[in-house]
């Protein structure tokens, strides 16, 4: 027993080391088949292409280091020993990638190669050493929060980030988990190596990586709501969105991929002999009843050689306010879920409880695995009342930055709404909706900027977008844009027919009231304060970037937020009065007028009054419908 205890992984002994039963093995086989039917695995041909692509990137990295050091007149012996190595992290390194997944790749070089060298020489070498036509698109973003080069190489999307270590040589057997390698790194380099260090540490802390991967694939499929693919509902030209419960995404106050992976890894530690199917079931039951804010940790938090902040609520007051702390295992340990709010915590807990109920019925043959992965009901059955946050710009480049700013601040509006005692939950949908509009005069332009879809382009599909997924969009999430090029589009581009294009991104927040009989809800103060915080973004241009917040009922939601088998909720029917009990016309008219301002939650419209003064500076009237 002592020998077993000394070998367990985690901060506590396992709950059970029982071997799987035949029924559990069968359930695991069924789970894998369902994941395959959900297109969760990619074909061997694409996987082989990924491996060859990474081999090419490794060759380019070695050549890159040689080119830079040669230009700096380093001795040949020094150049030959300098090396250089690529590391992967994220879904590819964890082994849970699927069709269309990108590869997060870290280029690690010795101390004499700098970030400026990376952006000057690496793209050129990529073009030179890649097969003809292999590079479809390449975008260097040197001034992002984490400097990055994005490209599509041989049909594989690659995100390349850079790290320079304070060593003279980077051999192929280098292990980034060595804390001493962090000495001498600046803040950006620390952020760059963190992804690989966390991923490698996580994989080392799970008892059975294969089981972990099966369970994590299931949990990610359950938590997500599809990637950046067109949505349904607009002129029948859109493709199928993926399954998922829409509780995925750090920017929108939900756990991100690393956080969900750590939760699954912790359950694997507690049941080291279990199948993936059992881990999934235990995951929902354990995490839905977790004693938050007790943190989830995979190993004891360690100290290290740097004077950097490590998550510690005893020392740092801000860490005490983390509602669902999930702590990264690599030094310096950080909370991966600091963005979670009171509302999103409630939503996550509800979905975990629901998932546990479904898996229980799967194991008793009342339901199937596909039922676990059913599409969210955020728009169909979620709420009666919604806020639509509409960001708009006069060019695509400007909108990428502006939507990044607005999207990254949606969770702050959620926090402000939660402070209203009449609101029980403010639930942000985890994706935005990108739309393109074409207008021919100022009235049409004003209508679009205030949220109207009347002039949406019929030949361009609405797409959902993850906040911060695009590197340029991610740059918009930063408070400092000192070195970021801000598109200046004061002059609206108009085609030969006098038609101009406007790009919008809309985020939705579902509102659940604390009391059913609320007659009026005025959130103008919270909304106006939040909008002003968006206007304080350094890249904001009054004549280029626009923002409105408006309420809507569920039966007025746009068609493109619904799936192919989903129907927009119906408007409630009014009770007819008999002829003998008819209400006089003057009373009916009065009642209708009062209803606009005083019916249940119609007071949401009052928020717009607080916007009119600010919006009028942009010449954009607020739609009061």
C-alpha cells in the first residue's frame, strides 16, 4: 500500500484504483464511436501532413538561427553549436486536435537571436524553404500581447510564437520544464514559454494519457459551441455549427481549453485506472459539487528562481476574489480562471449538473452519448430578455481591433449587471456574430450603426467569432497599443454605385430576473458606464468605431443565431376580450402607452436614453424599438 501511495499523481491519494468493468469498457467504446461520428478525429493523411509540417518548421528554425548569427559575425563553431528547437502546445500537444485545428508552435532560440530578428528573417525563410504554393497566407503581428506569426502551411494553420533563452545553445533534447531556463527572460518571453511548460507538466501529471485524451475530447466537445464557422438562419447558405453547451472561452468569463484540461486531469488523478467514459461521468459529478473557492491543483504550488508573482490568496488580496480558481501546474503558477463571474459560475455549475444527470442515464441505457453533446439552448429556451452589444466599424481592419476591445470587456458589463439586485444572472454568449452590411445613404448607415439588420449583405454569411482568436483582434484587447498600427478610416469607402460597407460584431447577454414580477428594470447607469470604458480604449476613433447596447425579447432575435432545427420563440398571444367586456378605445390607447414604459422589463429601453447624448456625437440615433 505504501508503494502505491508513493506512486500516485496529484495532491491527494486516488479515490479508487478499481479496474474497469466490462460495462465500463463497452461504454468507453461507445463514447469513442460517438466522438468519431461527431467528426472529432482527423484522418491519418492530415495527421501525417501535420508531422511533416512540423519537421519543416524545425529545419527552418535551425537555418534561421544560423542566418542570424552569421549576419552578426559569430564564429562558425559557435554557429554550429547554437541549435534552435520548436515546441508545440495547446490541443495538438495534448493530443486532442481534430479537423481544422491549428498547431500552436513555439520557436526557441539562443540568447544572441532577438525578437526583431524573428520577424525580420523567419517569414523570408518560410517563403524560401516551404514547397511552392504551400503558404496560403502569412500574417506577422510583432506587437501583440504575445508576438506571433500566423500562417497556413500545406493546409495546416500554424500559430508561431517566439522565445529567446539566456543560453548560448538550444539543443534538440532541451526540456523547457527546467525552471532555471526562465532566468533572464522578459515578460513577453515568459508568456511565450508558459503554454509549452503548462502543457508538458499537465501531461506528466496524468496517470494514463490515452484515457485523459478520450475524456478531454468529450469534455471539450460538450463545452464548446463550434469554431469560426458560418451560422444558420440567413438565406439558407450556411454550414452546420458544432455541438456544445457554450461554456468555453476565457475572454467571455468561462474556462478556456487549458482550464478544462486541468479539471479533467484532476479527475484522472483521482481515478487512475478508470476508462475515459468513467472519467467523464466522475468529472461532472465531482466538479459540479466542488467546494469553490477551494482551488483545483494538480500538484503542490512550487516556488522558483524568479521574483515573479505566484498565485497565493494568503499574500495577494486579489487572488481571494477568484470564484473558481484552477491553478496551472508549471512555475510560476497562475489562476487560469480569474475572469469567471458570479453569473458564469452559476451557468457552469448548472451545465455540470445537467451533464452529470445525462451521463448517469447513459450508463443505465436511458440515453446515448450524443445526448450529452446536444446544442445549447441559449437563444431558444434560455431567456426571455437579451442585451445585444453591437460594435461597428467602417473597415474590416478597424473592426478586428474594435471588436477585440469590445468583446474583451463584455465580462465587465456582466459584472456590473450582476450588482443589480433585480438581476439574478447575466449570461454572456461565448461567441460574437460577425455581419457585413451595405448602405447607400446616411439614414441606412445610422440604422446599421444602431443595430438594424435591414441592410445586411445577403451574399456574405454571418460568422461566429471567438474573442481574441484572431491575432489582430487580440491586439484590440490590450489597454496599451503603443506599437500597434491603428487603421484610420475617417473617409468611408464608397463603390461606384454609392454603396458603402459596414462591419459589425454583436455579442449577446441573456438576462434572468431575480423576481418574476419585476415591472421595470433600468440598467442605463451600468450600460453607459461600460460604454464609456470602451471609449477610453487607446485605439478608439469617434468617426470610425461605433457602439450600441440595446435590449430585445427572445421572439425578436435575428434568424442567424438559430440552428437549422431551431425555431425562434413565439411572441406571447394577448387574451381577447369579449364584446360585452370591451375596453374603451381611449383606455386601450392609454394602456398601450403605459406598457411601453412599464410592462415587465420593458424598462430596459430606458437604458438607451443614457446613450443618446454620447451616440449623437457620432451622429447615430439609437433604435428605440
